[in-house]
C-alpha cells in the first residue's frame, strides 16, 4: 500500500476542517528554503517558492540580505501558504524588512506549511532602478515528523523548556525571549494573531513637518502589542528624510518621553514584554520629520502586530 495514503488516512479532521495529528512524539529536522529573486527596473514581479518534503514544514524565521537603508524604493510583500499577508497595506521597503539583529524576521508563533503549498513574494520598483536588483530571502524552519503510539520524546525543544532551570550557567534576569519563549495565554482567555494598520499619512517637506496617526482598538478585546512596523516612503525628489515618532495610548501611557527614530530602534524588533492596550482605547503616534533634503512628501504607515485577547 502507498505510504502516502497511510499517512493521509492517519490524519483526522477537527470540526472546522483543520488537520489534527495523532498524539505522540514530534521530531523536528532543520530545513531552510532559499528564494533568490531578481527585480528588473520599473517592474512588479511575483516570485513563488514551493514547500517540498514528506511532512509538515514549520516556518520559524525569514532572513534577508538587504540591510537597513541599503536599498530604498523597492517594496516587498510576502503571502504565506495559509493565505495571510505577512505585511499589511501595500508592503514594506525591502531595506527596512528583517534588518535588525541577525537580519531575521521572527515568526512568532511558527507557521505550519503543508507539502506542496507555496510562499509568494512580491517585489515592486517604485522609484525607477538604474539596474536589476538581486534580493535573497532564506525561509528557515524545520520538518515535523510525527510518530504514533509512542510517548513524547524526552528531548524537547529548547524553546519549550522552563525559563529557570536551577543550574549554575544561566542568567535569571534575562528576558524570556532570549530562550525562545513567548508570552503564554492566561487560563480562561484565547489569543488571536492580529495586525492593526494605520491610515497612510503624507508629510510634506515644505511643512508642516508634524502629524499624528490614530489607530483605534476594537471594542470587547484587549490588544497586546508585540511589534511595531514602520512603512516609510518618499516621492522621487525626496533624497533623505528621518521620521521621528512618539508612541502613546489614549489612556495616557507613553512608550518614550521624547521623539525617537522608530524605524531604527523599534521597527520590526521583538519586544521583551507585551504592551497591553485596553478595549476601545487608541494608539497615537506623533510623527515629526528631521534631517530631510529635497522636495516632495514622505508617506508613513504604522503597523501594530500582536494578539487580540478575549475571554473564552
């Protein structure tokens, strides 16, 4: 009998049609998919990478070879196999994507991808490149091999271990994310991944140089923000511009007491602790242009990535 048919018959479907695997052990084997892309001037091209293998592959991080501010004017949009767009709006500048740390975008939580599913990446030239641009993305993750009728393996992932191990070689003051542990959902609640997108604000270099973006929070839920993404682009005659920001809530809480370069210090970085914004509150981002040259306008859009937490 075909082993693939046995593997598929071994999966049962939940009430909502999602594949549910039998209990037992899971062995992850590291596997990465390289996606080389070449964008021609004045083009918008969709690149596709198919997930191959015999079992589910978990996407855990995305690495980029485009460091901060090296490439400007090229937009990137990533659609995951589950249909979700990783970046809201019209995408993000490729030079501002995954530039922090080791140039990785952390997938938290990881995304399970079925064999044969596809990841789509759209690159768009918005300023008129002088030559073709090569962009490489590395989708990092692991194959998940499931075993039936066996007890869970004692060799668990390091990300699932407790924070305090009681051994000598540890730093108990280190934030939990340094051990790969994310914040847990409290009992009696459920978390839904969600990203709020602000309206696009255009700030003219001729003035006024300040503006405020408002992102209202839905009623009936508390939003726990874990990342802030900045989408900054300028017209063709804007040769340089730095966007400073101050993030605050309608209840009066402020992340900083002064303006900072949000794209440089906060853009896309994983936070050590959730920022809780209560139901029906709003997040305000005060913007201010600095160190700019040229003429035209600078467009800014803010994305708040996190979870909607509600009672079960």
